[in-house]
C-alpha cells in the first residue's frame, strides 16, 4: 500500500520535473547545433554564441535591461521593505484595507492591464505636469518598481511575521529609538529576505515583456522586447544561445545560494546540538 | 523560603506609613475595544522590592507589565516611577528594562554585543561599557560565552543573557515576564534562587509576572494576585497563603477546603460559624467585621487538618467522613474524605514513617479535626 | 514598535541618524517629502506608511481611473489618440462628453465575446491541469527526505527565475511541424505526416500549464510541508486507511494552498498575452491578446481601455478572494 503510493508520487514527480526541464534542456542542446534549422541536429558548433556576441541590437537591449533591472531592484527593495514592514508591524491604521489590496493586487493583475493603465497615467502626467517627458527607461523603471515592490513586500511581510516581535521591543526597551531599531535590529534579521527580494525584483524586471512594451518609447527597447520581435518571426539559434547563457547564469546563482544556505543551516544545527550537549 | 531572610519589620516599607513608594500605579485602566484588560489597578512598589504579579492567563498581568515598560499606554490612570509621571514617555526613554518571556535576544549579535546594546544607546564610553559588560557576565557566570551567538547557547544560558542585558543598564525597575517559564523543572528551581541572589546583590527593584504560584512564593517579597484585570490581594507570600482575603485567592494559591456557613456568634476575638456543609460548628480564634447571621466561608488548608480513627473530645472543628481516595505522593499522602453532607475534603499527611502496616485505608470511617487558629473566615 | 508614536518625525530621523538615512537625505525628493510631512505634523510612523502608500496610490490605483476615463473617450487620429472628456466652454462651463460607444461596440461585436469566454475557459482548464500535475508533485516534495526537500524546491524555483519568454519559446522548437516531437515520431515510423500542434489551443494550454506550474506548486508545498504529520498518524491509529486519511485529513487541510495556487494561476492566465501570441493560432482568441492588438495594431486606445475594464470586471471577484485570502494567511 505504502509502496504503491510512493511509487505513484515518485513517478508524478519524475514526470513533473521532466515537464519543467525538457524544454529548457532542448533549448540548450540546440544552441550548439550547426544548422540554422534549430531542431534538426547537424553537428556541434558554438558559432551561434559568436553571432550573439556580434549582435549589436541584442547587446544594447541587454545593457538597457540590466540597467533598468538594477535600479528597479534597489527601489523595489526599499519600497517593498517599507510596505512589508507596515503590513507586518504597524497594526491598524486608516486605509489599511486599501493598502493591503494595493500590495497584493499587483501579484495577480494581468500584465496587459498594468501596462496599459501605467501608460495612460504617464501620458496624462506629461499633459498635466510635463513629467515624464516622453517614455523610455524612466517610465519602464517606474512601472517595474510598482509591480516588483509588491513581491518584495510579500516576502518581507512573511519573513517578519516569523520574527518574534519582542526582539524589536527589547531593543526599544534598551533605549534604541524606532528608526535605529529598524536599521540595527529589524533589517539585519530580515537581510536574507531582502537579498532574495532584490534578486527576484531584478529577474522579474529582466523578464518583463508586456509592461515594458506599453510604457517604453523609441530607443528604449528592452531585451525581452527584442527577443519577442525576433521570436515572432520564427525560431533563431541566436536566441537559443542567449537562453543557454541566461539559464547557466541563473542556475549558477541559484545553486551557489542554495549551497550557502545549506552550509549555514548545517553549521547552525551543529552549534545548537553542541549547545545542548554542553548543557548536560 | 527566600523571603524569610528579608521580611524583617525594618525592611517592610509597605507597612511604614511614611515610606515613599518607588513605583506608583494609580487607578490604571486599559481597554482594548470593549474588553477591559486592566481594571482600575492601584499599586505601590518600594525600592529594592521583589514584587510578583501572579495570575492566570488573560488576567491582565502582562498588559500591566507592558504599560510599565511603555509598550502600551493606559486608557486612564497614571504611572509614576521614582516620582516622575511616565505618561507620553517612550519605552526607549524610560528607566525601566524588561526581560522578555521569549528572551528576545538579538540573533545576529554575540552575547557580548547583546549585553552592550543598551549601554551603547546611552552613549556610554567604550571602556566603561566593556567593564560593565564584563562585570555583569561574571555575575551571571557567562564570561566564557561572551563571543557566542544566541543559538549557540542552551536555554538556561540564554535566560541569563537576557537577564544580564536588562540588568546592565541598572534600571530603576526591572520587569521580568515569566522569567522561568521556558526552563525545565530542575533548572527552574536552581534559577529561582540565583535570581533572588542577583536581585539582592544588585539592589534593583524587580517586578515579575508569573502564573506559577510556587515561583511567586519562592521569589518575591510581596505578591499581587490578579484576576480579571483587577488586583484582588497584595501581601507577603505568608500573608497570601495563610490569610487569603477571598475564596479566589485561597483557591488560587495552593489547595484549600472551603465550607459555607452562617455566623452564629461574632465577638472581637473569635467567631462561631454554623456550617451544614462541614457537619459541625466551627470556632475560629479571630474576629471578623460582619453581622451575625451573614453568609460566610471558612477556608482551611489540607495540611492543617488532622485525620484520625479516633473521635476527638471537642465538639467544634471536628467532623467525620469516609475515605474515598488515597494518593501516595512519596513525601506525603493525600486523602479525599467524603463528609455526611456529601462535601469532599482534601487532607494531606506527611509520610514520616516508612511502611506503616495499619495506615488508614479506603472506605474507613475517619475523624477530621483542626485548631481554632488553622483556618480563616472569608467574606467573599 | 507598533505602538510607538510619541516623537515627531524630525527628532526620530535625526536621532536614528544611521548611515542609510544620511545617504537618503542627499536625495532631494526624500528631503522634500520629510520636510513636507514634518510641517504637516506627521509622526515617523505615518511617514513609514505614507511612502509606499503614496507610491502605490499614484502608480497602481490612480492609473485605473485613467483607464476608466479613456474608455469613455473617442478615438482620434492625434497624439494622444483620444478625445478629451472634459472641456471648458467659453462661458467657463465644464462640459463632460461621455462616450459609451466603446462598450456598446464590445457588447455587439462577437469577437470580444468569444475572446472573453475563451479566456475564461482556457484559464480554468489550465488551472485544473496545473492542480492535477502540481498537487502530487507538491505532496511528494513535502513528504520527501528533508535533505532532498530543499533541492526539489530549488528545482521548482529555478525555471521561475529563468526567462519566461524564452521558456515559452522553447516549446516552439518542440511543437512545430519539423520540431522535436514530430521528428522523433516520424523517425520512429509511428506517424508519416507531422501532427499539427503549433498554433492550436492545445499548444496554448500546454504553454500556460508549463509556465504557471511553479505558481501552483509553491503555495501547495508551503501548505503541505506545514501539515502536522501526527494528524495522519492519529488517523491511522484510529483505523483510517491512508487513502481515506488523505481524503478526510490532508485534502481539507490543504484547501488554502489549493485556493492560493489556483488563483495565482487563474487570474494572470485570463489576461495572458505572450503564450497565445507565440503558441496560439490566429483563431486562438484571448482577451489579453485582443487588448494588445487594439492598442498596438489598431492604435485604438479607448477600445483597449474598455477591454481592460471588461477584464477587470471578470477578475474582480477572484482578485478580491485572493486578497481576503492573503490577508487571512498573513494574519494567521
């Protein structure tokens, strides 16, 4: 009985993970294909990586995207941390329900709506106050901050709600003022959540096509926009090469982070055991 | 008990009408919406006291503590610490420190920096900070652990770090929220005495919140018993145990037998009570201020009742019943005796001799008796 | 912390003069905000609330007002391409010209209805398949050896971090007529003619399930991992067989995870644009794609806005449920 059940679960998991990873693997494999026909194997070659590095349009778009993603991640962490802190720590205030709504709605709001609504706002603002002048990197960044800060807020909120509030109260009690408590106690304790929030905001910005398409202007095509226009015309081995590079970078980052976390946890567990043993 | 060394008349400022209270709580009420957590509490605490707030969960004792620390502000009423009104004073500006139930140690700091944290906020010089941290670490016997992080410590060590961190600022009042609740029983007993020693050495005024009556009895110079947001009685542990003011207090601290009755004779030096429940007339050697015929209760502790097969000569304070249950606890035995009225009485007897062959056993007819000074008359 | 509200902002910020606030102070907008709020008598607490609040108000909520406004305007060939709703006449009367023609158009044209209903159908079916595939995976992960759990979790999150667009793109190479599946099947001699999979509804379902599967697994896993295993032991002890224990204990207790996961898949899937655009055919009408085309191809901003309002109407109930749910989870 029990065995049957675990066989069933294991086969489900094998199938599920294969489903998640086979497309990514196929992308990587065919990035090394000699033929321009992406899906027919014609021998090993790295020429598409060379071609990718020669492609000015893609490189320029990647540079724009990275800049936007970096600025976005920093602002999203700052604003999202405040929002998460407000939700987790400041209790009731007037308009809290609306605030909660505005923090969680961007998580599920279809991108076409967010994109369109922000564009209309920027157009109207330009009309009324003359800023932002035209659309471009600034407007894309603002749009990205708005939706990625919601993710950061949720991460920070859930991290904070698992932190004993009396730790912060203890700091107040010992004479630290609220602002100081926030910077010296709260922030260091939730630092891992801030790092993962920053990385998430960064990748979400790098990944966004729809919102950027709405609020971008001439000369501010981001990487996903360029990729999309290329992909619409059919498969291209250069895009495969690009995908492989991204997958490689992300996996290295995620695996390194996972390894560090694992090691930290092990050390911590050893310490705890040691402390218990020493007490006996 | 620890308070026995301290409860000399000279050190009982609460009995001295000229003594100035160090902490004054005046008519403090705290409401959360419609719920009244603390109801019109007034309390005076004197310097160097080890005061204990005792009560069940939800009785408002923690709310009172949080108001003293400044995390909650009273809905009405005043709190004075060393003569200063605390209204509008933030937690970080109060001469009060708190030891949290969860200890609330900063997980990202070493033991040393945890303790130094409070001194740093007061901008005390580095050399002095180091010195004071070293001294307090010695006091709580944690010097070898100064560079450890909280997760590298055992529960007892963490408790001592929390205590040291709050004490090092030399507060006017140290609040301790269930200081021993997270420790196992054996460690708790050792730590109780350590806590009393540290309080005596430092001379800081302590205020402990606890639900554990044994802890309260061992630690404190005075106890305030709280129920439903009100302080029902304050007094030394002996007063609270031997002279409870109400059925609630009598029942809350230790176990007690309570008989309902009516006063038949009310004199300055004694009262007589007729109690159907007890099945006899009760004679108590202290007077009460009430009218004859009023309904009162008589409370007597299980260890103050003698159990015997033979009827005593007196008519008063003597009743009989059948043994229903016996619990052997090792050091003592507990007898549950059912009186004719149906009332069950709890009696404890120390087991002074090993293996008594003719000990009182189940279903035996026994006589219960106590002295006129053993019990107390309660009006409420 | 939460109950602190005694000292005015200036004093607090100055007293907690930490490096970060010193750096922030160099940015004029920050300085302006702080001074303005100080003058208005705000405490530090309200400043902390106000900063993210105002941002979200301005860049999330207010834009919807503009969407509503422009959905009532007329399309013009101009910059910006819509008529203005409010006009001051010479006598200084405010004239409001409302135009409901866009909505009328949406209701009368079959195209929008089809797209509307098709989006709901596609999102619903995809959510169902995500649940069917995701639940056993999340359950298996939660029951796996603890040392494995983190690795498996990492494997679920990893695709989530890589480009969404590129992962959808990968399916083109797999599904197209001379793609991997057809090549393998024809190579093995199972089929003679390539099976048409690209530009079909099937491809859209596949793409959505594939892209949104991690969104289903993560909340389910978080829920199932927290499930107290002694409950199942208690059920077994009381004579309940594993399958029954699953139905009566695990499943009801994991309902919050199921709801959260389903909403996280359903709501964005309704407005999905990239997947139908890349994998679907010209007849795969989805409302997000219609909006995109109205906006970019027809440059009809008012109709695009009306479509956006229509999508919001469809999603308002699930979004409210989702929010209630998030608030509840956070409160618990």
